[in-house]
């Protein structure tokens, strides 16, 4: 029998904080992009966080199980690296609020991948409607984007497309973890593989594309500190702790506050425009995500109510 508890007030408060942090990370990367290339910053934060995670594993006497997990770890880490390569490149062209919304389409790709890999996790008719609603929202978001060329000589739609590909890469990472030996590996070990491979691949990408801008100063150092300690290390460890304590479906549904925070922070802190078409598309995407990911939670709650009535 599961010992995980329903989400309580404390868990909700922590989830709101985590969603705010996850929504803020893209905005913060964009805000310092002229002094600190997003791709380089993501690479460095991954490498530094990997060292912290390895140190924590050593302190907790949790060795790496390389014999069993190095192959899926390499694959999951490579997909993680690809995701953030796309994020770093996409932020050169599109707004941070567009990035966070399209990146968080990942659960849709997870649901499709799990439907294909595991018969027990096939989508219901209602969930398929949620998938269609989310992809319709993506189409509306693209149509509602400003398609004029940006200062870099490309256009917003290209950045939006990269953001969507990053969401697909994130989804593929999750499916890889769920369908390999990493499913039974300690969370810290799985996180370490992703951070280490992310560091290697993203740094190589930054060097290859010449995205090595770094202007030393209080702002850039504060940004790297926030991205390393708060985002890549602290928020993920907190998330894993919540997964051990609370029911995962309820946490998953709650995490869809992140795109909303991302849009709000982008408009508030970066003065990014909130196009009506993109706002409508965002609403449709979030509605589709809630339909797909909230279905299991809703059905479980409905069954509990029926049992209570007997």
C-alpha cells in the first residue's frame, strides 16, 4: 500500500514556490543574455550542480550503479542536454514567456510516449481530447506570435519551434527514465546523469556556436548562483522530496502553474508583449495539459468517493 499523502496546505505552498522558480528561470536567462549567453550559463549551471549532487551522494553513501545504469543514463542525459541546447538557442529568438509555455508541453509528449510504450498507460478518450486541445493551442500560439524578424535576423516563430522541440526532448527524457533501469535508480543518480551529460553537450554546443559571452560582474555571478543553487540543485531536490511524500498525480497537476508564472514574469519583468492570440493559445495548452495529466487524479478521487458512499 502506498504511504504517500494527499497534497496538503504545506505541499501546495511549496509547489507554488517551485512553479514560480521554474517559471522565473527562463526569464532570468533572457534578462542577462547580453552579458551571459544562455547556452553557456545553462552548461555551467549543469556542471556545477552535477558536482553538488555527486557530493551529496558521497555524503549519503549512495554510490553510482554504473554497471546497470550507464547506458540509459547516457541516453537520458543526452536528451536532457539536447533539451537545454534548444532552450538556449531558442531564447536568442523568442520571448521568455513563449519559451516557458511551449517547453511545458512536455507532459503531452510524455503521455504519447507512455501510451506507445506501456499498454497499462494508454490514453482515454477524454485524454485524447486534451491532447488535441493542447496541440490546437500550440497552433493558435504560433499563429498569434509576432512573426517580424528579431534583432538577431531570424524570427520569433523559429524560436517558438525550438521551444516546442525542447518540450519534446524533455518528454523523451522522462519516457526514457520511466522505461529503463533508471526507473528503479535513486533520484539523485538519475539527476546526476542528466546534469553531467547536459554539461558536456551544452558546453560543446556553446563552443561550436560561439555562444561564449560572459561579462564578469555582480549580475552575471548572481544569475549563475541562482541558476545553480536554486534551480538545478535546490528545486529538483525539493521536487524529488515532494514525490516521496505526496501523490504524484496531484503534484503533476499543480505544476501547470509554471507556464502561467512564466508568462506573468515575462510581461512584468521584461515588458514582453502579451499577444491576444498567444494568450488564447496558452489557455488552450494549459487546459489540454490539465485534461491529460489530471485525468488519473480525477478518476482516483472519484473512485474513493464511490467507496466512501458504500
